[in-house]
C-alpha cells in the first residue's frame, strides 16, 4: 500500500508536520510525550524508534513530530517517513483504543477553565511583547473558539501564531479538545497594531 506523506517545516525549528491523505484519528488529538505512553500504538512505537524524537502528536491527517537533536529535518524526515510507513505495514492499531478511551474519560466541563488559565498565565504574557492578546470566546461541545486582538488582529503572522503557538498550547493542556477555531475578524481595521 502506498502512503503519500507531505512534510511541512514550521516556525519552530524543533517541530515538523507530516501530512497524510486521510485522517488517522477523528475528533481527537493524541500526544505521546514518551515511548511508554504508546500503549501499543504503532505510530508512536515506530516514530520514537527514530533517534532524537521527543514528542509525537496525531491530529486528523497530521502527525506533528518534535525533535531534541541538532540533526536537520531533511535528514530526519526520511527516517520518520519510513517509520510512519512501517507503522501502517505492522498491522497493529496506529493509535491504540486504550489511548482514545483515556481521552474520552476527561470531562469537557473543565476545558473552559483550563484554557482561560493557560491564556492568562502563559499565552498572553508572551503575546504582550508584540502588543497582542488572545481571548477565549466560548467552548461548545469540545470545540474551542478563540479571538486574537491588539497587534495579533490582522497581523500577517497571526495564522502561524494561532496554529503552532496557541493551538499547540491548548492541545497540551486539554488533549480532549476537538477543534480550535479562530473566531477573529482579521479584516477589521486598516492598521491593527494601533487600535
């Protein structure tokens, strides 16, 4: 079976995305911070077999890999691609049922409080140096609606900030979140930096 994998570098030099043609998991974001968290998940088992892999996150058709070595991505990507293909060929579940069951056991009731705390304590102090901030609009089912403001509203880098910064941080503290939706009106105002 041939599997098409597309790599995508990010603004974070330690992180690379590997896109597949169809979703691996629906409705969940699964993060493996160490090989022992795999619980028999073939993707984690094979990708952690590549030296220098520190974290593996699976969301929809995308596998996000974080490395803790200086080896450049072009050298690692081939090994990671081979590991992904080996996981598919293994016949084992790509993500073990036990891992998904653990996510299902989290209560969606705590998402709002967890995300609000994350914004207040970590995200907004970091964005303040750029004159920006993020605000939690609402949590609906397991979907989180976020609005960017100040220097972030309409900023050319806001999409990357949302995807790689804000969304990744949310998924770290609330792995049971389904989607992070940018509810910002980025077209508002001609000069979003000074409002």
